């Protein structure tokens, strides 16, 4: 079983959101989802094209700058760098999805400006009311296993560690008894 999907005790159900229980992350800092502002793109997008792509009205994009949600004026930038594009996509997507000023304030309260975050790298955990990094889709199994073992040692989980030793011993016995492939 994938160690990230390890069941939690019933007492923990009310202490953490289901997402946090299923995908424990050691470094869950949304800052890791930031785009690099200085990164110039080979084919830098036009802000109007980005707005069309995410379904954001051009006037709404200009208003986002006027209201302080965007750190740059879409009107004064013919081409966007990676940070600006990420910022417009992040804030613009929230607005295009129906977030009003109050919802934006709640969602963005704990994120520092500029909001140049990649939406494909993070999500809002409604249970914890905070942004979280998405787990890596295919983490290296040895790393995940080692992290899980470290967690078991830290929590002094003798029972689970003993079970792992037994399973490993059984696997090694089966390996020794297996006939070599021709």
C-alpha cells in the first residue's frame, strides 16, 4: 500500500482535512508553486490572449490592477514574462470562476504578493482554509518509503515497523526459493 494513503486513527479525522490525511507533505509551502518573475518566455503571451484563454473579461483584468490584485498593468504590457502570466492566470481564473472581492480576500489572505502562483502546482484546501502544494504524481518510491520509515521511527510505531520487517523477511525468503530465470 502506498504509505501516503496510510489510514489515520479516528481521533485524527477532526484534526486535519481529508486531503491533508491522504497526502501528507513534508514541505507544503505554496511559495514552491511560484513562477519566476524574471524568466522571459520565448513566445511571451499577450495579456489579452491570456484573458481570452481563461475566460476573463478585459475590463475585469484592468480592474484587478486598479484594485491592487495584480502587480502590473495588463494594459501597459504588450508581452508578459512568466511571473506576470502566472499572476494573471492565477487571479484571473479565480475571478472568472466567480470569486468576488470578499472571496478573493479570504482565499489570498495568507499568500504574499505578487500572486504569481501556478494553479497546476497548488490547490485550496477548504478544510484547512489554506493553499497547499499538490503532491508529486509519481514520487520516487524509495524516497517515499524512506520518508514513511522516518515517520514511523519518529512516532515510535513499533507494531508497523515489526510488520515491515516480517514482510521483508518473507519477500527475501520467496526470492531465495524462486528458481532462476533461464
